[in-house]
């Protein structure tokens, strides 16, 4: 069974955090710190809202992907995992 795109992305983000390769946007985010990463999550959230209200489905999908990516970076910065988000969602549905 192949890994999901989300799992591959999480692994890539973790590798970027460990290795901090020059020229990597993800490494630049980690270098900028938690406050800047959180700002990016906020910006992307606003862009999702704008896309939902005033743009086409393709733009909404694109902005949603950006939001999820930046959220995963923020979680990694805090040492949290997507599995913990899934656990919280599961807890709410019990």
C-alpha cells in the first residue's frame, strides 16, 4: 500500500526541519520561527475564505492545499503530529 500524499508531505516537512537545506521554502519558514509560521496559517485561512466567497473551485482547492501545508508546518514547529489532530477529531465524534 502506498503512502498517502498527506503522509508524504508530513515526512518531507520533518526532513526539511531536520536538514534545513538551503533554498527550501519549508526550511525558510522554520528559520523564521513560530510567529511567522502562524501568520502564514492566518493569511492562508483568509485566502481560503476569499476563494470560497468570490473565486472558482480550482482557486478554493489551491488555497485549501496551501492552508493545510502551512498548518502541517506549524504543527511540526510545535512538535505535534497530524495523528494528534485526527485523535482530537475522533474524540469529538465519540
